[in-house]
């Protein structure tokens, strides 16, 4: 098909009302391509969005596309009344809204995620993409690290089904044109709701998969722990009730008071000897797990540095009570508070260094 306005070949045409002269005849409108439609209509940022996000949160995006125009866009968001932005919009260019400064944007690409957002998170400003019919939900949040959402498709392949992020993230703003010639639409014109990082991760936990860097960090911690006390994670975490996916197991957090609202916030990797909680984005090896399970620390406190002093002493007592052998070199340190603090320091050392310490190196 040919666009009545620019004459270019187009796969989809859109009706543009108004009177136009085509080959001498008078017609009440034209059939045009998506970019010509955008150019004729121009784009305005909805006033209700400007009222909610009045600061510099906007960037120029190519006409009928999702691609930001300026290369350094994450660092140069514009105010809604910026003349350069206004000129771009008047010519039919799209615009994007950027996250950061306490604003995070949840991209929900599949029905399951949309339902979880609808049922479990507070209502907030929400825009629908006319392409995928996915949602962009805008929140105020303390979320720092981005969350990627994955699911297994019908062919058993892991696919992206959305994400949540702040700085460095942009979504195409409402009223912008999709390549299919339809507009991004506001589906919920509500104020931006506050959601904590913990709440976001818990609600989205069925789709969270630990990122590679996170798994590396967890398995490094697990190796450190194993060089202190040799425990297999499967001796302290039961796989009963967990679902398997490759080398990994998913299910409810086993501590009853912690629980899981989705049945999917806990992850174990037996081959890497580590565990992870999606709600608190925290985890480690068997010693940290014993600390959490025995109630010596709360799940959200289970960072590597917590295994020191009185906490570490109680963890080692629990280890012995459970029938595991605490090596003599560790026992000698127990009770000596200064030494315990030193031991806490050791936990941040590479496993190889700890290995050497075990065999009698006093100084290193
Ligand atoms: Zn055209
Ligand atoms: Zn937790």
C-alpha cells in the first residue's frame, strides 16, 4: 500500500480525517503511514503526567520508534516544557520517561505479571503499549538494583517477560505512537504509588531468576563458608516441596515466620552449595542459612559480614548441635572476642587464603 501523503510504501495505513486533494478529486481524509500520521497529529505529554512528574524526566525518542535520540539520554533528561522537546513533539517525534531519583518503572510484558501487579501492588500511573499490550507501571520506590523477570516459553526456553528499574531505564511515554500507528495509552491515571524494594521483589518473585553476577557472589560466599566448616547445603535445606529447574530449585522460603506469598521466593543451587531469598535479595552458604533458620539473624540481615562475634559463636554452636564437626582451629577462636572479630575479617578473604590459615599460617 502507498501512503497518500508521502507516497512511501507502507504495510499498514491509517485514516487521517480532514479534506485533502488527491489526483484532482476532493476526498474527506487520507490514508497515511504511521510516521505521516504522527507528523500530522503531533504529540503532547498528558497534563496529568506532567502534574505527577514535573521535573526533568523526559527525553526525545525517534518518531514511531522506541529508540532514544540523544546518546547520553540517561544523564540529560529534560523538563516537560523544554523548547527542544516541545519542538520535537510538535513534529510528531515520540518521547520517553526516564527512571531514577526514586522513580522506578515496571515493564510487565505478560498476563501473569500484569495480574500480579493488579492484584498485589497498589494502583499507580499505568500506560499500555499498543504493540505487546504490556504495561508500564510507574512507582516511587527505594529499589536500587534492577530486577529482571524471566519465564519459560512453550519451547522450554527462558525468555524475558519484563523488568523493573530506575536510573538508566526509559519507557515510551503515553500519547507517543507505536510503529503500528497506534498510541501508547494511559490505562490508570492514578498518582505514583510508593512500593518498597522488598514488596516489589516478593510480588514478582515467581519471575525472578538470580542474575549471573549474583550467583557468582553467592557461590563465592558458599566456598568461603565451606573452607571454615564443611557442610553440604542439602544437609541443612530440604528440597522437599521445591521445584527443580536445571541445577536450581525454587519454592517457599522454609522459615515459617518468613514465609512466601507466592511460593516462589526461595532458591537453592546444590552444585554451588548456596541459597538465595528473592524478597530480601540476600543469600549465601550453609552457615548463613543455619544463622537464618535458627533465628540467630533475620533473613534480611544475612549478609556475609554478619558471621562474626557472638553471632558466629552461636552459629558454630548450632553447627555442632546438628552433628557437624567444627574444626579445632575455629573452636580455639570461639570465646575470644578480639579473635572473633578477626575471624569476621577472614570471612571476607578468598577461600584459598582461609585454606592456608587452617593449616597453621599465623601471618599472611
Ligand atoms: Zn507517509
Ligand atoms: Zn528473606
